[in-house]
């Protein structure tokens, strides 16, 4: 699949747009919606689903505008992520003067070991990687790994939020490092790392 990175305006978080042949597009996290729409409208594609790495504000704040533009879009998150989407305290949006309380029926829960064939032959695999937040999920799609904020090379994992856990954060980071070895790593902030091997070869859009 082709992977395009959008650098969002809030905390420079990343949204990744996944596309292949056909009209369907898929997102990893959602921040600024307008650049997503501009890219996909040019190609005649629509967003079928967004896969959240976790439910902190800078990775979800475009959710209302996204569903307005693509009303059939499914939101995939963890069980705690679903709870957090329904609480502006848990998702931190109240502290950004932009309260998000999302409790619509288009939320689908994912857990450890789940697999979703998003397009023919492209299977997204789910790993639970808590620590930065209880909602954290990491996704593996073929040779590509999307780690959210559970692992950003060269950056210490923040595990000081109310629903963080320092021991889990270390375990999750170690797990992702092993998983990403020899693969392409797409973190929640910063550049992609193509064929990541610990030496960090930075890439662009993937």
C-alpha cells in the first residue's frame, strides 16, 4: 500500500493515509482533516476507517470533521479507547478548549491479535501496547509498523499521564523495537524510519 504522512497542526502529530488500487482509503489517527480531504478528493477516494493508536487529543481531534466528510467511516480503537472517546477528560480535549465526546455507534473495538483485511491481501494486525496510555494500540501491515506514541525512536516514552503506566511503557517499547526490526516504522510524531534496524534511517512519506 502507499503511505502518505500528514503532519498535523496540533503538536505536529502524524496522520497516515493508506491507499492502494480502488476507491478506499484508511487512516492511522486523525488530526487535520482538510489536507486529508484534498489528497483523497484528487484521487477520488473515500475514508473507510480510521485506526487510532491511542485517544489523546492530538491524535483524535479531527474525528468530528472526518465523520462529517465520510459518514460511513468506522473508528477502530481499544476498549479503553472507546471509553476515552466518550470522555473529554480521558481524551484531554477539555484542556484544549475543544471538548470531544464521541459516543456514536460507528466505534469498533480492537484487541491483541485481531486481524482485519482492509483490502485484498492487506491484513492489519493489532498489538496492545499500553504504557503511554491505556488505550495504546500498535498496528502491523505487512512490512509496516505504526507505533503511535508507544515508541518514537530517540524520544523517551512519556508515561506520566493519569492513565499511563511506566512498567508497561517499557515493555511495550521493547516489544515494538523487536517487531520493527527490519521493517518500516511509522511513529505518532516525527519522520518514518524505513527498514528500521536501530540505526535509524529516516524516511519521508514512506
